[in-house]
C-alpha cells in the first residue's frame, strides 16, 4: 500500500517541480529585461488607426551597454486572421536576455483588412523602429526581421520587396537579415491556384480572389540579388504546403546567390516550431545571435 502511494505521488511531485522550475526560469528571465508595451506606431489621428492592432511592445535588457544593441522585429502568426504579440512575450524576454532589443508587433487582421494592409502595417512598425530604437538602446543600423507562420510570410515579403517601406518614405531598407520560422505564404500564388486542402477557401478572405494579388503577396516572386541574408527553419512534420513553398524559396535564394541557411527541425510540427523558442538555448536563438553579431558565415 505504501509503495502504491509513492507511485501515485511521484508523478505529481515531478509535475509540481516542473511547474516551479518553469515559473522560476520565467521570473529570472523576465527580471533581467524591461518591457514597454502598447506603443502606437501609427499616429492616432490617422483615419485607419486601430488602437489595439497598431501597437507594439519593446523588450530591452536591464543590464546597461555602452554600445547600441542589435534589434529584432518579431511578427506573429495566426493564419492572417488571429494572433497577438501578447502571446509571444516569452520571445521578447529571451531576446532581451541575450542582449538584443526586441520589438513585437501587432497588425490588423482579416476580415477587417487584407494581406497588403497587414504588410503595410508591419512596414510602418519597421519604420517606427528605425526612428525610435535608439531611445531603447537599439541600433537603427542593425535591424533584423523575424516571423513565424503567417508572420514569417509577411517578414519574407518585407525582406524581398522594398515597395512597402518605400511607399512610406523609407527608400533604403534598414533590414539587415531575416529569420523565418516555419513561414506560411511564401508562395500563395501556387497555393491558392491549387486549393488542395480542406477549407482552403478561408484564405480567400485575407488574400482576396485576384491572382495578381496572390503573386504580389508571395515573397518567392520578389527574391533578387539585393536581398539580405536569411535563416530559414522548417518543421519535419509541419504542413506539406510549407515544406513545398520553403523548398522553392530556398532554391530561388540559391539561384540568385543570397547568403542563407535552411534547417529542417526533426520531429517538429508547426506549433512546435514556435513553442520551442521558450527555451533560450534553442538552435534558432543560437543562429540568430550569429546573424545579429555579424558572424554568420
């Protein structure tokens, strides 16, 4: 009877210990950084201003630095119709823990707007970052993009097509590199023409029904020799469409001669590709540090 009681208690004890360790780790990381939240990156007097979606959070290390730090702008995913920067505070804290200024962005979502407006929102967030990052100890000359899922597709588009920044008055892109984590939408032109999977019609809401828009919103068709370095990560067990479009994107980067690295993460599904970033020593963070410090070979 005593042995059975011990067997019952051990899993509970392990669970409680795990919870305590997780919270202790989270507290330690949070304690080493500052967060300034819900900063508007679009002027409140603009007709399209959305007080919930046109905001961003800035995470900065508490430890002082004599030099300006690299800046990573993170764009969340959510199928272009959901998601929030608030779900990814762990990424902001972990980046700050590693000496990086992190900017986590909200942007408007479908059905309120379509993808071109979402990309424009994120372009305005990047422009805000170039103007204000130094106020938070960030280097406006070392700005990097990072995105997961739909956010990866938006980041890829901003990294390959400068018209969104140029349309807002920033002719020279400040983006020095891009990290794409299981990116969705790199080739929506092909995806929406085929409609191979159940419920694919849902994506006609954010992308519309015009094929020229599908192509324009696909980073694959904008890759040229002017693109900056990229790090790309794909889950071994992610959606087949992401595997296929990322493979085509990689091939195009090779053809043009863009410095990049692509990695397949063993056993990882789409959600696991973002939740793994809870762990500070994850390979994506290690590679990201190489990129932002200029040591990417």
